[in-house]
C-alpha cells in the first residue's frame, strides 16, 4: 500500500511536523538501532498527514486523532523488513490502551501504523512499543512521549 517513496515521505512529513511544532513540545521521528536494523518510529497528529496519503491508506485526518508509525529497516540493504510490533499508550490519568498496529505492505516494503483518539484533556501521551525485527532478535522495548496541542 505504501511505496518506499511514500514511506519515506511519511517519515519526512513527521520530521517536518516536528520542526514546525518543536516550540510546542511535540516530538519528531526517532530511530533506535537494534543490531543490523534501524527502527523508525513516531506519533503525529492525524491532521498533519498528507491528504492523499491519508485517503489512500484509510487513515483518519483529523485534529482529534493521532497516528503512530513504525518501520524497521535493514541497515545493510536499506529495505524495510518484517517485524513483530505491539504497543500501548498511557494517558495522563494513567489509563492504558493497547495500540492496534496494522501491517501495511506495498511493493515489497512493510511498515506498521495505528490510529488512536486524542482526548481534549490529554496533551502528553506516553507510548511503549515492543518491536522484534527478524526472528532471531529479542523484542526491543521503545518508550517515548509526545505532546499534542489541546483541542
């Protein structure tokens, strides 16, 4: 569903969203190196998604949702690879919700996305991802937080 150029466009969009909102405390795309792999991950307001990209991949594009993206790249080949990806989000009041990660494939590329609602009172969400690139590596825990503007 996403071509390699679309995947990198999504990562680039997330990075641009970070630059544009850095003064508001929002985070940008991040990378964690795991063996021969690079795990790219981010959470952005769904309203910042490219309209065509959102429509093509049935992603909500609204101010009351956010989108979590994960891509695992083999650092030697530069190609995305299959991974087991699970996650959860914790809201400021302590409620935890499991992320419904959806695998998206396009022309040999693979990445994982999840959309979730933003509550008007929630400005900072805490994310925890469990990512297992390949079948021989242990799962890696990635924790990060993102601030979203109050609606």
